[in-house]
C-alpha cells in the first residue's frame, strides 16, 4: 500500500468512524482482552465513559465486521480486530489522538 493509498484510507476512516470507535480500535491494536465484558469495563474506567456508550460502539464495530467477540449466547471469545481489518491500525496511526486517557 502506497503512502497515497494510506492517506486516502485515513481520510475515509476519519469521516466514517467516531472518536470512541477509533479509540477502541487503537486499544485492541495495543492490548489483549479476555472477553468483551472485560474490554468494556477497562475502557470505560480508563477513559471515564459510560459502559453503555462503550458497549454501543463495540456493537457498531462488530456489525461493521471490524471486530469479533462473544455475545450473550457465545461467551469467552477474546475481543480482537478481524484479520481482514488489521490494515486499519496502520491507516489510523496516531489519528485517534488519545492522550493521557482522555477522549
């Protein structure tokens, strides 16, 4: 992927994902979480956001097919970025602008 392609994708991602979704992707790129509940609780605490807000954004990323995780019927699946979307990590780079645990 050329720098030009990355820049075009970065602009598309910036327009299509909200700040919390970018934070969630960045967190998953850097850390492993045993399950979706642990992920939601950790992110909620770290960024001082309501768990319901994190859960809604996790569900949006899941519906888009960007992340995979368990649900009420299938438990214990680690939260992760699907391999077909790993390029988002490179595209986002530091675009999420997360500093000091603030949104």
